[in-house]
C-alpha cells in the first residue's frame, strides 16, 4: 500500500531580499514497510522536504497525501502519532532537566492518552540499553545513548512512519552502525516505513530499499539502492559517491 505521497512540492525562502527555491516541484512516494533514503549535499532541499512532511514547515504549493488523503498543514494528534521525527541532535531533543523516562512518558501520554504508559524496561531493551539509564538526565548520557532513546521515544507512540533527519551524522562510526542496525530491525519487524535523510550515501546504502537524490531543490535521480550505488546515471550522484570513497580512503590511511 502507498502510505505517503508528495506531488509537485515547492518551497521558496526569502532572506535579505534574495529568493531561494529550497524545493522545486518535488514528487516522491513511500510504500508501507519501505525505507526511502533522501540524499544530497547541503542546500539540496532534503531536510526542507522532511520538515514539510513532518509539519514543521509549510509548502508553498503542491500536495501531501497520507493513505490517499490530503495531509493538512495543521496536523491532528493522530497525524503526529503516525509520523514521528527523530532529530540529528538527540540530546537537545529531550528536556534538559527531566529524566529520559519522564520525557518519553510525556510524549506517549500526549499522543496516545493518559491510559497509555510506556514500558521503559521493554523500550530500553529494544534499543540495547539498560533501564537504569532512562532515569538519568540527557546530559548524563552519550550522544549515541540519547539517539537510541530518541528512537525508543518515537517507537513508543506506535508510529507508521519514522522521519530520520541526519540521525547518525554526529556519531562515531561504530555508533552509527548500531543506530542503522536498530532502525532496520525496527522497521522490518514492525512493518514500519521510514524517510531517512543523509548526505552520506554509504549510510543510506546500509539501511534503505530505495534512494532519492536531490540537488538544488529537485529530484535528479531515484531508484533501488543497489542501482543507485552501483550504476548511478547522473554526474551529481557520482560526485556524492566519490565523496564517500574519498572519506573512506582517508580513514583507511589514517
């Protein structure tokens, strides 16, 4: 089933008398149980697209459809429950003076009602952490631990789509691998979909079924992950891949 569709989405920003087309006629689809990667360099429009899907930004034109129905700018609780955002800076996404467990409970009760109480032991186990860590403040945890609890918080409200915005970019390589394995396992076992934004095609190749390449607010290439990685059609895509290879060589020679 087609879960989410974007049709001719456009977004223009005006700053200091200058206009920038962040999105220019973007179309995309996301099927049930699919992980779609969105790649591009800084300023390509990938994060703007994710913010429009989440409701954090409003498109100037175009249409978003969720299960075939128009998705309004003013979202309901059901919409927010169905699509959960996971941010790049996980520690700052939690209240600094509340325990991780308290923040997760607050999110769950706000979106699913006071009768819904998260099982913190089960959630901690799901993301590979011990329950006692959930009783700490976010500042007492590492970035990777906070990111895993951010994933637990999103999953706790039982969403249909995870919106992942550069969620591994601030983490070391070993922690990145843990997060990617976690997202893959959660989506596969729970038949959950995900939009996964990253500038790193190596990251996307580990987790995504399909990849969409964006440049200057447009989709320039799209296809199955293996096709994009092994036989890119666009020079821009090949440039993104060459950046990944250069970084990989630098690590090998370090």
